[in-house]
């Protein structure tokens, strides 16, 4: 009885993780294309899936806590393949997330370098001096 409930929770978790993986692929495309609007939408969608995964984890912990050690071992043995599938999907998601993080860090560093070079260029221009404003000789209102 408990094994069926745990199996249903794990299957639900796997479907949520696969949905999350699809959203990660959209996130990678948004980061590659510098599409801020699509990235914002994907992040919002990911947040709802993460909440669903957290609920699944809480429910799973609740059901596992009711089992004795012998039952846990038997259920773990029976659902080992499902656990392996979940781990594979999680590893793929983590890899995509790390790739996105690296791309965003590189982009941030590039923007920082551009800002730094702009500041340096402006400082160099000040060395040449700026022309003072020429006051008109006819009227002060010009």
C-alpha cells in the first residue's frame, strides 16, 4: 500500500523534473539569445515547478517516515530504477544550470570591462581639456 503511494509520488516527481528540464532548455536558449523577456518568463515558470517538487519531497518524506527500516529497504530495492531515472534527470538539469551560470558570469564580466574602458576613455579625454563655453557678446540670455 505505502509502496504504491511512494511510487506514485516518485513518478509525479519525475514528470515535474522532466518539465523542469524542458524549461531549462528554454532558459539556455533565452540566455544564448540575450532575450530578457523570455528569460524572465522561464524563471517564473521554473519557480512554480520548484514549488511542486518541494511539495512532492515533503509528501515523500512523510510517507517514508511511517515505514520501518525493513520496509524502506524493500521499497528502495523495488524502486531503484525509478530513482536512477530521477538522478539522471537531476544531473542534466544541474549541468544546464551551471552552463547558464557560467555564460551569465562571462557576460557580466564583459559588461564590466566595457564600463571600465568607457571610464578610462573619458578620463583620457579630460586630459586634453574641454573647451569652455563661449559667452555671447550681444545678449546674456543666449
